C-alpha cells in the first residue's frame, strides 16, 4: 500500500491511458485504459475543462499528480503537466538507470527518437505524419490478419515485402496478399519488417554513435519480432524497460518526486 508521499503519473496517450503510482523505489501500475473510455469514466466537465475523478481511480485528493501525453491538458484538477519527451526521458532513466542512450519510442499514433545525455534530452526527432510507423499500424494489420498483437509479434522470418507506405492502403495490400494465397505467418512477418523499415530513417539520424544503448519504449516493445528485427539492424538487442508502455507515466512520477524534494 502506497503512503501519503506517493506521486501519481498519468500518460494520456492517443490510444491508451497508463497510470503509475510511485513512492521511493516502490511502483504500482494501473490500467491500461482505452483513452476514450477513460475520458467517459474518469474525467468530469469543469469550468476550465476536464477534471480528473480521483476517487474513482483510487487517487487521494491530496496526492501529487503529474500528467503527460496527447491529452495531458484535458486532465485538470490540480494536475501538473509535463512535456511528453521529457517524461519519456525521465522514465527511461528511472527504469533502466541509464544516463546516456538513444531512445526509440513507438506510440499509438507516432514515433519519436530522443538523444539522452547526462540523464537529459539534448536532441529529438519525430515522425507524426503517418501512422505506418506506429502502434496503430500494427493493431490494424493484426485485425486484418485475425491475429492478436502477441501472435503477430512471433513472426519475422521471410522475404515478403509490403509495398504500401500508408497504414490505410496497407490493409488493402494485406487482403490482396491473403487472396493470392500467401501464408498468414509470411504476411505477418512482412508487416513487422515493414514497420521497422519505416522506423529506421528516424533511428539512422542518431546512429553515428553506436556506443550508446538503444532503448525501445512504448507498447510495440512487447513484440518479439520488432525487438529481433531492430537487433539485427542495430547489431545488438535494444534495452526494453519494464514495463515499456508505462515509461512516460513513470517519468511523470520521477519528475513529481524531484519537484517535491525541491519544494521541501
């Protein structure tokens, strides 16, 4: 049971909401919640926007809460907001102990690459123009293939290449490949290779210093196929924080605890 000094970090992502509760080195993870459902159930209308229904989430009224992500500004009620890239950096530092690293964050709608030095973000790049290099792409492709994301993540071997660079047109291409009689495992492997291929230009912008660890964050990091394909290109396995999709939420907690110490 967390004490009165616990800090709650909320990552309001485009697809999922993740909540971490941290006190010292102890952590507890709540959710994941579908973002639309989270708004319906846990955010009440207020004069200045949404107000978090703390009691329904088991968050004490006096607890410090820090939010990040796409919807951070919509979660009001004495909630401090933190930029997402800063939250990811703080979370990687807290969960891995690394001070210098390259961070590849694959979110629901976009992907980001962060250069961390001395425990702080010093440079970043983002791909937010196309969902084909995001978790939503994998979700859509898994749905077309009739697979769970876990099953999709088991396949990476083969030579089948997807030609479409669009998440929407990719569905049509998959249906065509299925109609041509290609094995489902082969198509699934092609999907996983496609997303890594689309992520790699982002990684390559920071790849001059291969001495740094490559850290993979976001729900996509659960995929064995994605981790394996990235390792093949990078030359060694990426570091995956545990849990990888709660990194930004933990970063909010870490930031809140540091702020609390400074105030004290």
